């Protein structure tokens, strides 16, 4: 699916246009306006997912270039455009809608409290970017307190019935939206839907339900990543405590060191510098590959500067797809700024030879 198509905007649309299109589409398909219409609900989620992509410059850029916004094959097994839409729940869509249009998101149903995302920037070397790999990432994040399993309560002390909801865990309220007022049943925000209030707080976390902890997380990197891409590991971010759901860990590709290579989409270009006699006579040269080994490249006689020799499947891995790009060896003829006296004599002789004269000069 294409987020531009979902919102019905042009690829060159401004941020303002995108927001306008999102607002129109979201209001048209809003579940409050289309009760019981599952198609509208799906459409509403899609619209919110598309807006999430296009309102984030780095994700929009990644989609423009690679047709994807999320890297696949990550440790969570999530990724790709498909995931953006299918992973976007109705609650997420509702929350995004409310937040984007200036409403408090306090009344969007019985969704659990979400922890914050943790973002980590990583710099890749060529081999990791081309072939993928596994990285150990050090993160300091809030994890569920082991003593109370994240509830923040001392279970041995028992609990009282919540007075806000009389133990129901839910309260009904009037929600004001762009579309009018709606009566909704929401999770009780005093007891977080539990219906009970602990008599004593957990001493391990002082009732917060989480503790800060340093951890090392192994992350699988798919082949073919680019700068600006990120890998989302669901549920690996901060734990919010009190029965909440942890946020995500976002691994942002900060830079890639391509070494002597230049990247052109999935292809890699290696500049091979040779001498004028080598260009005229041809020869065999050793060229490095992103795999760490080298290949022999035959340069035919009479090769000009800028000529490219293609070595199939020695380039970057293709993100989201099978196979690899090519390695393009680009010949560059070196002209020395200084030559030895003996060489000068040889060059003069060569220049005097009529067969080496350039015609029509
Ligand atoms: Zn605790
Ligand atoms: Zn309550």
C-alpha cells in the first residue's frame, strides 16, 4: 500500500496539504460517524497509518526512495509497509486523530498506558549495510519491576475497591470531538481498569512499577538499509509501569561508511584507477567487494575513463526483497602530474608516433 494513495495526495504534496487530506479522510471514516461499519474503521486506521508515515520527514523520505518506511527482518519480525497499516490499531488511530487535532486523548477507550519509545542511533559499516548482520545494542530503559511484576502494588497487603468507578474499572463520560459529542465508556484512570487500589505500594519501585535498567539487546539488521531508515522493535522501549504496555525501541540508521565505494540505489560503484598504458593495453585488476574478499576484474584493451564493468550480485542486498544489486567497477585513468626523465622520453616518442595522433584536433 502507498500512503500517498491512501490519503489521495500528490507525491509533491506539502506537509500542510497532507494534514488537510488526513483530516478530511479521517473525519469521513471516523468510527463515531460510521458506527458498526468495519470498512470505514479499516479505512480510518489506514488513513492514520499513512499520515504517520508522511508526517515524519525521515519516514516519508525513506518511502520516496525505497517504497518502504520500516526495515524488515528485525528481531521483532515486524516490518514493511504492510506492518505499518496492519500494526496500526483502532486505538492508535483514535489517539493519533485526537492528538493531531488538539483534543486530549484521555477518552479514547480502554487502551492500556503505553510506555515511551527508546531511540538509538547506529552507524553501520559497509558489510553490515550490504549484507545485514546482528548488532548488540546497549540501552538504558525502564523495565517492569521484578518485585511487583510492574503493577506497582505490594500484593501481600491486599487492596481496596476503587471509589472512582466502584470497582467496575470503567467510567462513562461525554467525549467532545470535531464530529460532536459522544457518550463513551472509558477505563477508570484512577485504578487503570483494575477496579481496585492497592493498600500498600511496592517497596522495590516505590509504586512506580518500573525500574531503570541497562540491557544489551541483539538486533538483526536486514541487508540493504540506508541512512534514515529505522528498525522498530515492538515492546522493547520504556515500561510505563502500572499494568501498561512498553513502548518500542527504535534503531535509527545514523550513517553508513561506504569506504571507497559509492552507492547508487542497490548498486555499488568502485573507482578503479589505472595508468594510461594499462588502459590502452588492458589488464587484470583486483577489486574489493563488500563481502570482504576481492574479485579479479578484466579491463579490455582500449578502455576509456568512465567505462563501467558490471559484476552481478556483488552490490547491496535488496531491502525487503531477495537478491543483491551489482558491483560496478568504474575505470579512471590516472594522469601523473610529474614523470621521470626516462618516462618523458618514452612519452615524447609515443607522441611523435603518427598512429597515436588524435585526428581533427
Ligand atoms: Zn515494584
Ligand atoms: Zn477505578
